[in-house]
C-alpha cells in the first residue's frame, strides 16, 4: 500500500510543513522530571504550521495530551494570528490504533472527536468519515483528551490487579494462572493475565498525565502505576535469586536466556519495555558473561548482543520468558 501511494504521488514526505487544508499534530508527548507531561513537541509542531494557517483550515491534535492542551494551543494560534479567530476549525481526536495492526484499526475502530465548538466537531467528522468505517463519536475537546487518558489508565489498573495477584499468590504458594482461570469462570469476572510489567508509549505513560494534574484524586491510577513498575523489579530479583541458587548447587554460573525485549508480543518496539529493563537489571547485577539476550523481531541492538532464540533456548540452564512472542511457542518445551 505504501509503495502504491508513493508511486502514484498521493503520499509525499517533507521535512518542513507545506500549505494544506488540514493539519494534524501527531508528535510524542513524553514526560519530564517527576512524571510531568511535556507538551513542548505539540507546541513546536503547532508553531511550525502557524504561518501556513488560513481561513477554513482544519487543525487537529492526535497526540495523547493532558486535559486542556487543545485550548492552550488554540490560545497560542489566536495570540499569534488573531485574524483567524472564528475562521478555522480546531479539534482533538486521539489516535486509537494497535502497533502491528495499525492500518486495519485506523479504518475499523470507533473514534472520539472533540471540537472546540460544534462547527469544529462537524469539520473534523467530515474529514475522518472519508476513511473511518467505525463510528465517530461527538464530544468537546476536553472530554476527548480525558477519554484517551482514561482508556489507557483503565487498562493499566486492570493489569495492576492481575500483577498484584501474582505477587500475593507467590507468597501464598498458589498458582496464579490456575487461580485466575477459576475466578474467571464467574460470569461477571474477567481478570487479565499477569506479566512482567507494563511497557509501551501509551499505557506506561498516559496515566501520569492524570496523576500529574489531579494528584489527590487519582489514588487508584497512581498505585496501579507503582505496582506495574515494581513488577519488573520483582521479576529481576526472581531471576537473580534463581541464578544464585543454581550457582550454589552446581558450583558454576548458569547460562541464562532472557527471551524477549519488546514491550509486548510480536512487535519490534522496545519503548518503556519491562522486559528490556529486567534484562538490563540482571546483566548489571551479575558478573556473568553467559547471559544471552533474545529478541526475534529485532536484527541488532546498540545495547545488547542478540542471540538466536533456538540457540539460546538449547544452551541455557535457566530460560526466562519475558515476552510471549509467537516464535517461542514453536520451541520444544522442556
């Protein structure tokens, strides 16, 4: 598809903005200092298109942003270009796609569209309805901003519950997988599977946009973040203890395979990855040259020397499955 649209001239790339009818701010919103949202990229992108804006244009922020960002950017636009007030359309429409399945979800997922006013919502809906077959839901920009943060915080809290259960079950000597399977037989219970933490640039980041602005009110969201961050440290300690037990028992250091670096299965994205953080923690804590790092979706990495997953699995004394990549399911499990 990409080759087709480039060849036909329908898609072209440029390092500077060009005059258009619609402008979309789709830049990162990381955090700074004590998990405070950094909207400087959104502002920089907005300033870059400021000179090009003209009457009738559509300006949309898709970047995940703290509540009130659209209003702030609108104030910036009108402070610099007061003649555009009431003449352009401004909206917030959060991206809602899954890495690894982006094109399909871009078309089929419902979208939440929040304009600064009714006319802006109408204009944005007119644009998105050209390619979205999912439903387009109207709201205002503040609600749309909070909606994105709520979606990811909700996932984070649900994952934290599963991860907390795994910590409790480990102490109680209960198999957490069996426990969750049995609890989920209840018609109104649907507990997720625990993992080694939460990664990626959405679920591991966006809840902080709520906790930074509403610290007293966001107790559950804040605690969920702590639990999911702690789970990666807990997993690293488990691995190190296992290695120490092996060494004491066998009078030699174990060969260890750390299986997976990505933040979730079957992708090559390592952003905020708990698997990467666990692997780094284990390597830094142990003076052991026999730790093999595996990531079948990445050819090479600046930080780690990568080993083929079959080789690592066959030669390891201890195998640590950190990410559920499809390749690992093919291994002859022993």
